[in-house]
C-alpha cells in the first residue's frame, strides 16, 4: 500500500539523528515488504515490483536553518539539501528540536517562509517530536515536570511546546492548501522505556530510539495514513 500511495514520487527526509532513525524505519519497512509492492500499473516512474526504497532519501540538518541554536549545528540548511537533490523532491519530511534550545518559533517561521517562496509546489511535512526521557516501562501519561525532575532532560521538556507551535503552522486545516502537513508521532512520548539507556544499552542516551521498536511500528503506518487520507 505504501508504494502505491507514494506512486512515482520522491520523498526526502531532513533533520537530525532522530530523523535518521525515522527514515531508516520507513526504508526498512519498504525494503522488507511490510506493504504490498506487487505492481503500480500506468504510473510513470513507478518501480514497485522490488519496493520503492529507491524513491526515499535522507539529508542531515540539525536546525534546518543553518544556525547554531544551543547544541550542535551539523549538516546543511534544508533549502540547500532540497536544491542538491538530483530532481526536486515531491515530498519533504522535516523535523527539528533536540538541537534547539532557543528561538524555535524563528525556525518554524523561516522554514514556512522559505517553503512559500522557494518550493511552494513541494509537499512539506513537519514531524512532531519522537519523544525523550528514560523509564523502565511505558508511561501512562505524557512526561510532566515531575518526570523531567528525575534526571538530566536537556531541552526535552520543551518538546510539547515545540510540537504545539508546529501544529499551528502545519496542522491547521488551511495548511494543506499551502502544501504543508503534520506527521504526528506524539504517542512515542509514552514509550520512554524504548530508549537505549532505559535498557542499559547506551548509558545516558534517553533520546534516540531502540530499533527495532515503537518507531518501526508507528511512524511508517502514520506516514502511510497521511499519504492515503490527507491529500499528500
């Protein structure tokens, strides 16, 4: 279903190392045949008999706008990565947050303005935060102040605020008319038990996801739903 929904279009993931994990989850799901990829008749450029992973790519951009905002600024500006593509991508999935300690609204505003002026025909999808924090079991409610007080949290407590701001620019009903969409993966915030330090694998890493894990289960299906039901 995923490759059929994607058609002959290309999809570019842009963001930090957490976005790299998301892209790997989607690419693996396609490569290992999570969805039927048998055929796509009469669709130019479509090669679904062996999957459509060749239509997916990844670029690194910690803050998206090429400005250090608190913790690292690896990679290039998102607009540069789009321009470097062999052909303009049809869909771009972006996210930022772990490397931003201040001026998150500035990032959102700049991304939206650049999209409007440079790539209005590209469908731009903002992915919400994949969650952070460590626990020995799934949480019954999203992390609160008491949860973050238990240990180092960097800027993770700001993620819900970041996500709320992103929803106003990408999740509003009118956003789709401007080719802006929201990929909401907020349920991952409940899986604080699915980070490496929660299982003793990588001490101190309560940000990245254990793979395979909840990211593999949720993100590809949520993206597929967006492709099928939200005019993406």
